[in-house]
C-alpha cells in the first residue's frame, strides 16, 4: 500500500462518500482457475464486508490479507467529557466493542437492514445477551451519574445499531443521555463532535486517518492504525478514540455457494487468476468503485491483474448482492 494514494486526493474522494499463492492452489487443495463459472449474473460481487445480506444470501467473502483499507470502529468521545470519568468510559467502550467481529456485525445489521427489526430493540437485545445490561449487568459496575452526554451516529444501518448500543450503554451506567442517533453523514457527525453539539459517536479508523486527519497510505494493522489515529486526533482536536471493534467494514468481493463448491474459498489472487482463465466470468461493482483510490485500484495493484472492461458490470448496490447470489 505504498504509492496508490498518490494518484488523487484521498480526503476529497472519501469525504464524498492475499496473501497471494504463486500457483493455482487456493489453499483448499482445489484448482482455483479450473472450475466452471457459476450460473449467476455476477461471478464476483463488490460488497461491504459486514453487510447483513452476506449471510442472508449465503455469500462468502473473498479472503483479503490487508489489501483494502481498514475500517474498524471505535467510540469517539470529546476529551472534556471523557475526563469526567476516564476509567468508566474506557471500560464501557471495551465492553461494547470487544466481541463485535464480522459475523456478529453481519447478524446485527441483517436483523435491522434485512429483517426490518427496530435498531433500538436489536441493540438492547445485544447488550443483554452480552451480559452488559439486565440483572447484574456488567455496566452496573460503572458510574456515569451526573454526566450529560449527547450521542450521535451516521445514517446507515450499522451506525444506527452502534449508536443505539452506545446510547443505551451510557444510560445503563447512569449518564443523562440525549439520543441523536441517525444524525447524518460523516461530515455532519464529525462537525457536531468538534463543535460540541454531540459528545460521542462511532467512527472508523480508516476514515479517521484519511478524512479527518488528512493522511494517506494507512497501515494494514488494525491496532496500530487505531493507535496512530487516537494519538493524533487527541493532540490535534481533543477527541478520544476508545476501544476497537474486531469487525472491519471495508470493501471486498463475495461469491456464492456454487462457486465455493466448485472452487473453494478464493483469495484475491485466486479471484484474479480465475478471471484471467475464465473470460466469461463477471465482476459486478458500484459505479464509483472503479475510480475510487480505495477501490478497484487496490485489487489490481495487489494481484497484478487489470480486469478487462468486458468483465465488469456496473450495478445498483442491492442488485450486486442478489445477482451474485444467483
């Protein structure tokens, strides 16, 4: 990931919105490029890796060893509020995020975005299931009484769930919570946080590094990236980054079960080899993905394979998932 960000301004573009085998073995003893192309409109579909439609449609994410930029979540909190009870805020953020891996995020997102459950109820159920609320819930150990805190969130499914989790957790610990979940997009929440209109929301380390801090070429170690963002944002803006999720909501590709049955679970290099050996195979993408500095270019640089235009199909986001499922 050394030079790919030099092509254009990462900050401007993002604000608007694997380990490769040297042979054909995909790690499962299968010949990755010799299987038949599955009968689906999209052989590979560009997806977000924590989307709830992945398990719903029985899709499998192509294995990625650090090619696409990291987007792990932390709780962003104004330092002025944090100083009222640092130990409690640190502990609560860790409790909220420590068990949130990709599978769990997909499940929670699917319950809201696919099954239509209410995000407040889904968040409450998760907190209770994790033993954080309810009888003898772990959050009872921490005292945020007397602290006023306004909680925001971005305006998409994952953020609605995260925002409700943060709001309910702080309230369970005794804080006076003003719930402003579903406040707006990234710029709206960040501006509100810096101005003090909100005190906290969930943010992604990749977004913090590139958009909020104006840097390029983020590292591919989640702990290191979060530490770097946290140190710089506290020093420059008085914003604390608390905890870090295991889940990484980044770009990726998915295949359906027919592909897995025929070829095994592919890596990104296996995907490139398959496309080169099977010219009738198709990759479905959103319209902006081919031109984003954190999009297709990263796949092509990592694999050394430039996908021919006649193997690319530009589709609406929802269609990518269904047409990949077949």
